[in-house]
């Protein structure tokens, strides 16, 4: 029986095999063919060698994540055969270089999968160089699935033509054709998993980090500072690549302390400014976070989580920083914490982060993780026209020039937000201070001033809360299982919901996007009215449940937690629920 | 700025409640020459009697008056320390940030509006100790910043501990047996790390110091101005009398600030006689000059209401 457009492909090998680039080209090819794609990579913290693998899932329906099970494994070495062949579905295939690798039954450990040896090295050399082994494997993949080469050739041209010239593009096209022809000739119609083009849908294909970059640029971010740290570095690269075209300043700084303080300086002087880092870098930014809060300077920080503590697992994923981000820096102050769950969220919530930061003059932290930031997904093109950039109480030049004599930067107001002047504006001169201060910004230690200022800052969070949408419950109104989660498990949860639906298990899902201010009312209502609420998150102690207990005085007993540094697979959640239901 | 923007003023007796801002209204004001009074706010400094910070504050204001600076386009950034309170006592824009972190704040502000005159004021602990990493990298960037270091060779605000510029043997609550390390040599560090204007002044030579500071503000590039100053409370070694005996002026010694090796030789002088004045000056493109996006209108004045990202999204197709 043939299976059409339900396909999961894995390429595995050492770093330097061109695994990521090859896989993304395959994904883009299928996206251009109107299919839905998702790609997630796993790699160790080193430059050459180690074990790397990339999953590309391709489907005729909208998909939300990768899957654990695969249909094709492209194994660039024996290690890859041994590690991944058990994940193949029955009837799945291993493509490998038959001249180089001789996998035995013991290596594969099963007899229900197809073996498709292709002389990857030989054909690559014939096309012009062994570096193109990956492209030969792509061609072979297309050959066994029945897709034609035309769209792939276009992607190869786009990928290589501009950067490396027509000759390189042509050599890759040749390599793809050699692999394709070999596969068609030898394995023809043998393979049961097929791919068929749909009508082109104009979707885009990008990573969470790229969506954050697009959102920041759309939001008018004009200054970005960062120190490289996985998995946030590709935000730095994306911003830097667009620096000239969009007239921004992007600075790779001497350290994260400089990064956050520069962003505060730029924000104070009137720019929408952002920095991005992972947990370790955020640890260095903690004092600067408090500085933004105390000086009431708008600031956006992306905290792309990875497992810790300390250096932890640099290239892996986790959600262990929730409490850290919520409490970082001294004393209490209002902050908004936003956790997008997919590439769409990354784009729109980044824009919202800038609006909130500027409207309420406070730090906003966008929390992601490696899985969300570095996985690629196809999505409908962002609706980026007509979005409102809310700059809050930024005073116009002519107002200040006429009324500046009475200007007070930290004026006590009902909503807690004070009119804001920026350097360069006549009439608005003031000094912002990291010390406690009075309405004019002058440092003060009197009790009543301290209370008035502290209360004013906290009123901003109450005001912001009115501006922040409640989390939405999606799925069956009356469900057997209610998923409650935040951040990157969103995709795997949605996939698991579809799997459970097939088994007749009704589910719904509450995605908590804003973790501060915490939507206690809505969460409490959902927990109370659910038949069986289940928290899903990537940490050991269920930090989200600790927030539910603290804010709602309720306890969610059932949890599906993963903290091995790997993202959730839909299968983890599906079997997790099955186990819970079996009692 | 959205067209419907209303100034959110609540009752405060200024009679402006609910007034809408009319856009495009140009206020024509006659340009008056800047005076000391224009720069003096109502708050008074709280430093100890005899503190060099008074003179440095006075001299910064004096230099701004001499340059006829625009207070709205002047930004003083400081860290934390006795002298870091200086921005509060100068009626320009100011930012008193975190201990050691004034340089990155100043850098970000300069990127936001490269037409601002940004002056950074730090102490020796703030600038050369906790902020040392930022200092090195800020100097090699050669941003157009003027960095004035109030160097009294001791920690004042935290009550008398030794500082990165305290001499070996300096006894303090944190070094009761005497300091062991070699002190930081800010002038030599500035010359080697890429600062393009390196000077040392003395808080009690106010006219001389004013020329150094005004020169630093005018200089296009990173100006490091180390300023010797007595700490009347905690430094009993480097007193006014001590400085009187130990300082001489480079300008009177035939020093050529364009000669880098000569500047280094002067920077390494120690012992009985210490030079003050302009050690080194070099014309070199600033960091901003390497950024075409900072050629025209400051980024802070750009309209961000409708940025078109269509070309960027095309690349994801």
C-alpha cells in the first residue's frame, strides 16, 4: 500500500558532512511544491566530527513538529545506521553509500526495512567533488519518492548560484541528477512512501530565530547587541545580515554585560533595542535587567534556553530557566515575560514585545529554546502590513519645546507610565538614575518617595496586564485530557492531539504565552474545569506547575516532563497520555 | 508618532490637562549663548569638603560653556561612585547607570543618536577596575566619546579601600598589609589600546583641565582624560601639597602629542615628577564613520511606523 505525503526523513553523519544545508534544501523544495515541512537538527558542541542529524518532516497536511518515527534514513556513516535504524517505520528505507559502508543485520537490528545503497562518493566525484555526497543523497531521496528534480534544481541554483557561482550550482545539479537516476534505475517503484506536489501556496520556510529577527526588524528595532551564545547566535547573525538594508546598528559586544547595557543606552536615547542570549549570558545581564527596570527604559531581551546549569548542554534544548527569568535581578519590579511556541508566535509576539516594552517602559523578555529557535517550519507568509507600532508616551519635540519647563521624567501617574523624553529633545533634559529617585530623576532615599516610585512602577504591570491577551483553550470544549504548556512543546502537543483523536481520546490545549503577568484567572478556570489537566514542559520539577500553585492555589498532578536535552516528540506525549490513562 | 497621539498629562496644576499637541508647529527661539547658570540645576552636590569632584564638575560645565554646547544634545553618562553623581549636577541629559557599566550605556546612546556629545564620567575603580573590560574594547573601537576619569587612587563611596590606581604599599581597610599589585597606568593603556586622544589633568589646575576636556569633546574619536584629584577623606598620600610637588605640564616641556613613542615614554614616567597634559592625539576614522547607516539623520529620529519587510521575507520562499 502506498503512503502519499506523510514522510519523515533523517540525514545523519559527522559535522562537516553538509547535513543541515542539505536537509534544508530538501525541505525548501517540498515547501515550494505546496507541502508543509518541519526541520529540526541535533548536533554536538564542536566544529568538526561528532554525531549530527537533521529531521525533515514533509506532509500534505499542516504539520507542527518533527516526529520520532522516520520513513527514510540517509546514513553518512555506520554510527548513523546503528543509532537510527530502529526509528524507521516498517517499509522505511536506509540510503547509504554501498561502496563505503557494509551494514550487517546486527547493525540494523531488524529485517522489515529496505536497504538502498547508492554510490554517494563515486557519483559526487563524478559530478565534480566529494563534498556533494549530500546532494547525491538528496537526488536519490527524490528518486525513490517520485518527486521530480525541477523544484530541487531551482533550490540548488538559489542556494549556490548567488554565493558560489553558476559552475558550482551546475555541478550540484549534476550531482542531484546522478543520485536521482541511480535511485530510479535501481529502486524504481520499490519504495511505498511517496511524495506528490500540491499547488504552490506561497508559504515561507524559516526558523524561530529567523522569525524573531523578522519581527524585530518589522517592529523598528534599530539597535541589536549580543555576544555569541548557542542557541541565540543565529539571531545575532540574522540581525547583522540585515543591518545595512534596514539601517540598524548591530553590535557583537565584548560580553553580555556590555550587550545589555548598550541596549539600555540605546533604549534610553530613543531606539527600540534588543539583545539575545542563552541562560549563561542572561546570568551576566541580570544587573542590566534591573537597570532597565529602575530607569524605566524599554528593553527587549530574548532568552533562548538550553540545559544548564553553567555551560550545561550547549547545543541542546530545555525549559529550565523559567523561574530564573521571572525573578532575575535584585528586589521586585515589573517585567513582562513572553513565551512564543512556533515560528508564527516568534514573529508576532516579538513585535508585541517591543510595543509592550515601549508603552510601559519596562523590560520584556522573550523566552524561547533551542528547539524553537533553531527548528525550521513552513508557515503562511506573515501578515506584516498595517501592524500598529505603539510608542507609548514618547513626547513629541514641539510639545517639549513649549512645555519643557515643567518636565518630570518620572512623573507619578495613574497608570504608572510617565511621559518620556529622549536625548536630543530640547526641554526634556533629565538624568535617569539606577538609584531610587524622585519625579525628576534625582536620587532620593526618603521613605515616601521610595514608596511612591515603587508603587508607580508596579502600576505599570497592572496596566500592561489589561493589554495582554488571555491564553486561549483550543480543541474540544469537553475534553478527556487538557494540555497546559508554554513555549516550544506547542508543536509536539498539537501533533499528539491529532494522534490521540484517532484513538477516540478528546483533548484540548491551553498555551500560556504570557508568563508575567501570569494569567491566573484563566489558568485557574481551565484547571478547575478540566477532567484531567496535564502539564507538558521540558524541565525536571515542572516549573509551570509551581506557578500554577503559586498563582492559582491549585495543583496539576499529571505532568509529562522531559529534561534529557532533547525536544519532545509527539510520540512522547502520545504514549505519556496512554500511560496516564492506563493508570 | 501616531497622528492621534495625546499627551497624557494628569492634573498637576500646570493648566495643560487634555491639551492636544499640534504637529508641525515650529518653535522659533533666539539662540542664546550658553552660560554656567543654564547648566546649573537646583540640587547641590553632597561631596566632602575639599573633594576634587567639585572642581571637575565646575570644569566640565566651564568647558561646555566655552564650546557653547547645546544642553539638549549633550549626554553625561556615569557609573556608580562619588564622582558618578556628576550628571545630576549638570543640566543636560544624563544617565547614572551601574557600577562599571557606563561605557556600554554611552555606546548604545551614541549609536541611537550619533549627533549627541556623549561625555562619560567614571572614577578609577569604576573605569579601571570593574569596568576594565569595557574600557579596553571601547578604546579600540574609537567611538566619538569623551571619557573623564576622576582618579583619586582610592575608593571613596565604599569607604576607603585601595583602587586599581593605588600605588604598591597603599594601606586600606581591604589591604591592611599594603597593596601588592602594580597600579593600572591609564595613559599607557589608552595609547596602546587605541584611544585617539589621551590626556591627564589635575583637578586643581582648572584652566589647564578645561582645555583638555574641551579638546576631548571637540576631538572626533575616543578621548581618555585621566584626572588626578585628591580625596580629602581617604587618600592621605596624594594630597594637594603632594600634587603641587610632583606634577609638571607637558605643554611646558616641549612634548609633541603626535609622536606615539614619545607619548609612551612620557606615560611611563613616574617617581618624582609626573606629567599632566595632552600625551597623545591621532586623527583616525571613528567607529561611527564605519557605519553608513549613521551618515545622516540619527536613528532615534527615524520613523518606524511602517517598515516594509517584504524583501526580507522573499528570501524565505
